[in-house]
C-alpha cells in the first residue's frame, strides 16, 4: 500500500502513483506526494485532509461517479493540475492552492 511507502520525518512523504477506490484511504496521512497524484476509478466524495504538496502533477479524469474532491491544505503542485471528464463532479475545493 501507499501507506507502507510513507516515511515519517517531519512531513509524511509518499511516493506518487495512481489512487483508486482500493487504496485512496492509504494516503490520508500523507502531507507530501513525491511525484504524481492520479485519481482514477474513484466514486463518491474524496478528501485528502493532510496533503500539502505534490511535487509532480495532479490528474483526475474519467471518474464517472466521483462527486467531490477536497484538498483543503494543498498549497503547491509542481507541474500541471489536470481535471477532465468527471461527469458527476459537483464540488472541487482547493482553497489554499497558491502555485502550479
């Protein structure tokens, strides 16, 4: 799991990879994702309450049943923030995102 890749040394750092319904919960404690964050095949509401930095890109596409995404403390994305074809998405919250 992604949680097994997390290292606690101040920030909880995780290696980037595709998050799906089976492993999305395993990154709830992560504050930094080294690499990319791809969200695929996820339904309902998703919140990553501790995530502050993604060093690569964020991609969220073709999640037909994803209704909301909340990244309440995400401040920085190293590359692109890409959202496409999430037909049920009605709420996206990234209130403190300052740089992409």
